[in-house]
C-alpha cells in the first residue's frame, strides 16, 4: 500500500497487541465522521469526568440527532491532547440501521445546529463494516505553526500559533530533521508508557515559511508516540535559533533517552491536518495488518516507554 506519492507505507502500528473487533452486526450500519475543532477550550478528545472534551460534545449531539437507544463510544483515529487542534480528524461508530435510515438526510445539518462553534462534523456517511478509523489508517499528518518575530505576530492567530522570540533558520532545521525520518526508535522524544513500543516510521518532517515571520512544520508518520511531534518541533526550534548544533537531534535520537534540554512545545501550535486511508476494498486488510505488526513489535523488553502515539498513531492514544 502507498501513503504519500512515491512512498510505500508498511502496514503496522507498533502498540501493544489489541484483539480485533467482532464481525460486523448485520443489523447495524457503520458511520464515518469527518470533523474539525479548535482545541483551545477542550480538555482533549477523550471523555473525562467533569471536563469538557471533544468526544463528549460530539457524542451527546450524535445521540440526539440519531435518536440512539443506548450509550455508545466513538472510535477515533487519534486522541488529541488538551489544546491540540484538528482540521482532519476521523471517527466511526455503529448504529442501528433503522436510526440511520431515519436521520441520514438531515444528519449533518442537524449536527451543525447542535454543536458549539468550536467543533464541526463536516460529513457523516455510511462505510463498509470493516472500516476502522484508527487501525485502517495508512498515515497521519500534523502541522506545528510558529511565529518567530513577536512584533509581527497576528493576534487573531494566537490560539494556533507559538510565538518564538528568536529568528529561525529553516535550512538548519530541515537539515537536522532529515536525521529523524525513516523507521526509528523515538524513545528520546516520547513520554514513557511501559509495555508499548516507541518504533515509528516518519515519512516526512519538513519546515517551510508560508508567510513572513511564520514557520510551519509538517510531520507525516504511520503513528506517533505521546508528545512526539511537540518534542521533535521543540528540538528543531533549538537548532533553528542557534541554541543547539544541527547534529544535536541525531545525537539525542541515537542516545535513546530523554535529554533534559529537549523542550515539549505548547499544544496550541499543533494541528491534526489529515488522515489517509486505503481504498475501501482494503480497509479490513489494513486494520488486520496494523494489529498484527503492532503485536510483533512488542515482543522484547523495550526502552522506557512508548506510547502509541497517543493520538495519531499506529494505534492512537493522546497525541502531541
């Protein structure tokens, strides 16, 4: 299977083994939701008692629109952390066929009226029963946005942009980033989680300037570990402003342990941009391969941690 043009994406995820779901219920319909949200006022994706989360907000609205007879949980491609945004999040759920038959036409419009302004379900549609928002994914793409001239910072974008006080050298950052692409062990850039692998394949890690005083990172991988994107971005800012040499990130990666000088950047600059899936005929095979490879990579004792990236990952936990 292929992800980005010209790149072959090996199936796999590298999380603790997770059993496959039971076969599709013939009386149910599987729905795919494509959604976006401003994460500023949410305590992340996952439900938490007494806290406002994206999952709780969307599930409550769906329950009303589809008149669902029982409690349910959305399965999401990547559980984003508090403050992280999403422009291309994907989730799925199974609903009774009768509920969908009654609500299919007006569902998107009714959701738009019920949901608050900081979250939107752009589309909701039926998909094959073997589609899995989390395990069928080929890759996830995140961006991280920085303004490196506070005098030129846009106040209207303060919720999705980090203001950095020193000018960044994009060429140095891209040179350093090249050492972090490919399949590698990212233990040095993750928050530890016992029993989970930290091996990931980064397909793309680049910086560019879409506007004066703005630097944006694009990171594409089959999955991520917890805080992996923000740690990589933090290390590259240190290289870009001259605080660290270009070789520093490669040295940290090779050491395989957290460097106290490695900064985890604030969540507000991070956005889940896109999740790519194979053709519909390959949904089930991709999900099975992801689980199988993930189980295989857990075998031996690993470094301190591994968090299937929480959020975007070969599996999905909190992202960032």
